[in-house]
């Protein structure tokens, strides 16, 4: 799905559970830990990001990532709103009596805008109407773009930029519910309350399963990275297990090579 995802990773869970048994660790807690870490990695690879996450970093987002998200929203809004001065907006709205705006073109006249938008609610309605299922705005012809005063545009822009990090928040919320450790940036954390994201554990007939769920526009970028993220998390789990085994051997007085 483009706007939502539910990860019930049977193969991941089976391998994590098998690894836990081999290490002599509590299966439920180990699968929970690994699923929580997977949720953090999914959040890390969910836009916005100024540069695609690589390497062994664990940060869910930086100031540059936030700025990238704010810039994307600005560009989206400029695609569907023509910003003019407040004075020109008031004058055009009065002359057009709230209707379409026309300009003389040769022997006739041509509509150059469907009108001037004067309220935040009207901007919100127009914005929702022209967003696609990926959360981005669609291109519309110049003469179909409404005009809006600069002050109103800035106020609406700021209200929308508060949502930057909402997609990341869905999986950050899941990771926190699963007990994963690690900082969550304030601009992501502020969106966790209203985010549709969850992480839960189930155990049926001795089979332990971790489920991560998230729904938000923009997750289509994330879904294509999931196979690699699952594989990387298993590799890291194995390496962590090998380290713990070596440490246990050392603590018991064995020589470790």
C-alpha cells in the first residue's frame, strides 16, 4: 500500500526466534528487542532525509532532514498556490467579487485564476483536493492556480510544516512501544501522539511474533527498502549474538580466539 504498511515478518521472526534459542536467551524478549530495533531502522529510512541513510548510524533524523521536509512542503504548496502581496490579493478579491480573475487578451478576456483564497480553511480544502495518494501535490495549469496573499500563505505553510516527521513518527512510535532504546528527535516526537503506528508482540502455540504497523502518506518510499532492512537486522542480530557468546566464554574463563 502506498499510504500504509503492516509488517508481519514471518521469516524474520522465525530466524530471530531460532537465534534466541541458540544463544540460550529468552525468545520472547529477544524477538521483541530485534523487532523494536527493526522499527527504528524503518523510521530512519522513512523520509524526509537530506541524504539517504547509509552506514551504521542510528539517528532517526537530523536538523538537515527536517529542513528537507520543510522545503518539500514549501515547494508542494507553491505548485498549487500563486503568492501575491496582501494588498494585491485584497484588491483582486474585491474587483472580482470573490469570483474568477480575468485579464484582457487582445479583443477579449482570459481567465488567469479561479479566484483569491482568503481563509486558512479554504486553503486546506484546496490543498487536500490536489494531494495524491503519496501525499504530494499534483501539477495544475497556471490559470487554474488560485491567488493567495503572502501573510495567509506563510501562516498556512507554517501550520503544514509542523507535520514534518509525521511519517517517521509512525515507526518511531512502534519502536518505543516495543521498548527500543535510542533518542527520537523532538520534531519527530511531537508527531507521535497523532501518528498511526504501533508495535506489538504475540505468542500463540509457542510461536513468538512481532508486528510493526504504520499508516501515513509518503510510506511508499519506505516499503521498497524493507527487504534490505530485514536482512541487515538479522545480520546485526547474529553479530550481536556472536559477541555475547564470546563475552560469556571469557567470563567463564575460556580462551577465545
